[in-house]
């Protein structure tokens, strides 16, 4: 595929392909139609022939070239696959557009420190697993790492120690860098509620903003109803892009969580509170 793309990337050769798609043509005719000298046209045609896009037919003193559809069909199939794949990702492009709009709005509003203090967010999901399973996906480091990262990022370190005073640590990593958050648990009642703070740190280790989380787990038809309330404080001007991404980011990671707990399946020996 690469040699074909390279050959077709030159404008004169592409024009020759367009002309040959109409009918076979001689070197002289192609040279005249493309405005090239005949030796130049011959070299371009030889390049196309080497990658199988055209074939040459010596007819006495004339050399006539014809287009080979098979080579272009393979290219067309691959382009078609790319188009279909891109079309299937339209929702992700919509997410990026909404995130970009949110960043622009928050950058305009972030004219002083604490500009977004008190802003709150709420998320409500029904997950296809009992509360004990969902709880473990929050407090077991390995399970937590399996879902607590938006697309294109990976979890380098995470923990949520489910006891008052327990540490909360989340470290993301992507191609651009590493992003660290730290906090403490203030309340934990298994498998019903987790309350914790988590501060997003800037590159110098200073707090960019702090999120105050209240996560509740309750039995529901089909599994567990998860309610997550988040309020932010200590907001700095530099935190605007992070804050703009909260709605999108938590929607994505809760999608990850839903998939993770569904894959885990029913858990035997669940806490009796799960059955209420």
C-alpha cells in the first residue's frame, strides 16, 4: 500500500491515473494532456508501472499505457475501511467538540483564583453487578486501575484506602506527561458509601483544585445504583482546562466502570446488605 500511495501522491502521476481511467493512452498523448515533456511523462509512467497501477503495451513505435483496476481496488478497500472506522467514532469527535467548547468557556471565566469554588457535578448510574462487586472496583487497586482513566490515558498509580484518613492517590500518564492527584478518605461504610477529597496537583506539586466526592452504592433492580456527587474548591486560574473536563471525564470513566463490573459478573457470598 505504501508504494502505491507514494506513487499517487505526485500531482502529475495522479492526473495520469485520472486520464487513464477514461481509456488507455499513449505516452505522447499523456505528455500533451499533462503539459509534460515526453521523457518526463515516461518516467512518471514507469513509476506507476513499478507499483502495479499501470501496464504498458508496446504497439510498434507506440507505447500505450492502461490502468490496472486491481491495484486501485485494494487501495479503495483500505480507504473504505478507514472511512467506516472514522464514521463509527463520530460520537468521540462530538465529545472532543463539547470538551473544547467547555475549555473555551472556562478559560473566559477563570479571571481569578477560586473562580469556580462551589461548582458541583452529579452522576447517577445503574451498574450490572451487586454493591459488593462495585465497591471492590473502587477499593482494590488493581480493579480501580482497570477503569479509572479516560481514553488515551493509562493509570500509573492508584489507591483508595477505604477507611477514615486513608490515602487516595491517582496518577495518570499519557504521551504528553504525568498528572497526579492526592487526597484523603473522610468516611467509608462498606459497601454503601465512600466520602473523600482528591486534589489535582500541577507540575510543581501545588494544588490546582480540590474535588470533594460523595459516592453512594445501593441495591437496585439489575444491580447497583451508583450516585456520585462532586463539589470543587481551591480552584486556580490554571485549573480551567481540568475543570472543563470533569463532566466529560467522569462520564467516560463511569462507562469504563460499567463495562468492568459487567465483565466481572455476579459475585457469590455478597454482603447481606446487597440483598436488601
